[in-house]
């Protein structure tokens, strides 16, 4: 419901928009005195505007569940939403079980492990599996792969894509039960084409790219997963200003969470591990974990 | 910022000079990536590096990169005589690719490196150097032999120094990867090993970071420079050598008899790589170079 649909005078509308109020929900939690101050109008005018706004809102959302604060959702609705969201399978039933069905959309998942354990492989697998069509229980979406280390090998991605297609045709055969060779129309080349691959070489490029993703995602609405491999590599050098590093990293993490929620996609961050010196012992810990305070975190170990 | 098209991205590889090793590595050492060779001293790391510097000069149709190489060495002296020996056999087996008076050694640029900061300095000068080399035979291979020597003596064992050491690793690796991407270079780095004494828990478990255990000369070892450096390389290869007692059948005049002979068994393992499965193969070092052995 937009401001321009409200039955108020043009000058009032203009003042609302220039003050930054472009939607009805933004008027829901402001008091009339604050609004009067912001718009530089009298308090009675502000009260009038709010009354008109709540009236329009009320008539429109009469069948929705009532909420105390506009824009809030009941926990029941959230549970329902979450259950209806699709997951991206990791091609391993055990791993899917641990993750609660697979990689969740609208969430940021961080996966860490020592070098050589299979983080990049998992990243490529997820970028391929997100493309599994809806008929086979997948999301049928595209993937963005951000490579900061140069460990993405096209030939390996091609192998994984081929195996995925083979899996799908076997599943198809199974379903049909008539043992006919059912041709899947997808080719490994098509799968590779649907992975948007970005290679970045410095932390400034990384930040610039994450800022750019907003625009990219609004142009490519079918992207359903962003894989960043690995997210902390460029930040582990010596920074002259450590506070800057902290700010930059937390800003980046926040942006990624926002992207995940806004565009309903999954974000997978692959991270390295480092040794943590506690009082008397050493432990393996995810790199820069205090800065990247995120959602579900998984550690891979042999 | 536009995404790269994956279908046009092909990873070029540099042949090692032996078809058996190439088969293990799915073509050779990949470009635009850092490959690390870990081994104890005397296992053949420098041999592979020299061999690769020569074979990088082969034309692309024969698996090479048609390129010259930059060899940064940290251990002295540089094995000039061995390089010359390898060069002669390389020339004789690949005579049709090179003109008569040509010396492949001319296309290997050798530079000695003393400290980690010296390495960073050299790398900042490498950019224009490689840019200029595009006019003659472009540089497409950088070898650092060995990276461990730069770090093993300059740093104390305090947390502050170790942290400084770690951030140097990431700085060097980041610069190398940027160079590799910009000029499509293959980077080969060699590393040493440290011994693992005691059980697999505690500090030992941490050092190997729940990775596979490596064995050479009957000892349990792990690569030097720790977990931080392991995060900086893309692929890791391990060379092991063991003395094995083999029963050899000998035909003698008074019938057959067996001799127990000590043989040096050398193996090349793929520890981790994004495009290779875990595999291994046996090899031997001869006057002509390092070659895989098919058994």
C-alpha cells in the first residue's frame, strides 16, 4: 500500500515522501508529535494523516491476523513459512540430516574445516544441486560462486554436474518403474552456464562484489544460492587498522544476511580453521569467528 | 563486475615430463593455482622443480606452456650442474622443438631469496618483469624452492611472532595468487617436513589438523609451517622415500638363490587437490630426470 494512494493533499504527500515515508508500514509506529516535527506541519494535521493511513491499512488487511506492530509475524506463521521452504541437498543423506533437511534458504550457513577436507567440493556440489529441477525435489535455481582462493576447477565442476545428471536419470527410471531410459534434457554444460562465477583477488574486491550483489540479484531473480569460498582468506593478512577489519567483516556478514532474507536464497560461507590458544591447550577454531557472528555453523572433520 | 563464463574457463596444465606422473596429476601442474610439494630433504623436490622449469618451455601442443620460468631459491647453492645435466637430456629428447644453438637454460631466470621480506620485495618487482617478458618468451611458471627455509629461523616461538608469521603467509600467498591469476601462471612451492612424535592427540593432532598422516623414511611427519600455510596453497603433493628390503631372485651357476637387496622406494602422493582424488604412484630419479614407474 503506497503513500500516493492515500486521500491526502498533494503537499502533504510530497512532504511525507521527501521525509522518507514511502509505505504505510513506515507510518505504523510513529506518534503524531514526532510526525509533526519531521514533516514540519501542525500536530492536528499529522494526526489526521495517521488516522487516514491506519484507516486505509485497516480496510485492506481486514482478513489478515491482527498484529500489535505492523510488519510483525506470529510465530505460527513463521513456522509454517519455514516448513514450506525448500532445502538444497548436499548429496549426502547424513549431512542433510545434520543440517535439518539440507542447506536452508533465507539463512547463512558457515562451513569450516582444515585444508583438504572437502569444503570446495561441498561448495561446488551445492552450486550444482541448487539447479535440480522442481520435479526432482530441487529448487531449479541458479548459483553464484565467489572464489577468493582460486580453488575452483572447472573440470571438477563438470564431473560433479555429469554425476548429478546421471543421478537424476536413475531416479527417473526408478520412479517410472518401466526401466525405460528416460532422457534428462539437461546437459553438464547447461549446469555450468547457470553458475555465475566471480574470482576476486583482494579484500576490497570482495567488499565491492558483495555490495554489487544487491543489484545483480534484482536482475537475476532465479539465483537461489550464493557460495563464498572462502570468506576470510583475504582478511587474514596484517591490516594496519584492526578496527577497520572488524567493521568491514561485520558489515559484510550483515549484508549477506540481508540478501539471504530479502531474496529468499541460501548463503553458504566456507571458512578456514586456525588454532586457538586457550589456557593450557590448543583447539581448532574457525577463523575470525568472533567477527563473523552468524547463523548455523558446521565443522567438517575426518 | 561481470561473472566469468565457466565454459570458457579452461585450466591449462604444465607437463612434468613423464606421462605416468601426468596421468596421476590429470595433465600436470595447473595454472592459476599454487601447488605445494612437501618432502624431507633428498626426496626429489628440487629435481621436480628443475624438470618442470625445463618442460614449461615445450609448446602447448606437447603439454608445456611455451614459457620461461622464474626460479626463486632460498637454499644455497643453486644446483647449476644438475640443471645443466637435465638440460642436456631434455634437449636431446626434444630436439625438434628447439633451434640448434639454443640453450633452454637461457629461459630459466634464477633469483636467490634471503628472507620473507626479501621475497615480498621481489614479488612487487615481479609484476613489471613478467609484463616485459611478454615480448620475448613470457614467464608462465614461478618456482619457490623452498618456502620453508624463509620462515624456519627468523621467528621466535611466541604467540606474537607466530601471528606475524601467519599474516606473512597470507600476504605472500595472496600476492602469488594475484600474480597467478593476472598472468595465468603456474606456481610451484616446495616445503619441508617436521617430525611427529607421540600419539595423535593434543598438539600433534592439532598440527596435522585431522589430516591424513604422512610417512617417510619410517617416520611420521607432517608438513612444516603448520595449518596457516596449509590454508594458503591450493594443492599439496607429498614425496616419500623408504628403504625396502626386496627379495630378488638371482640365477647362479649352482641353481637359484635369493638375495635380499635394499631398494629405495620413492612414491608421490596427492595429499589434497581440488581436482584430484587421493592417489599415489611410484617414481625413480635417474640421470635424465624424475620419472614414474608403472608396476
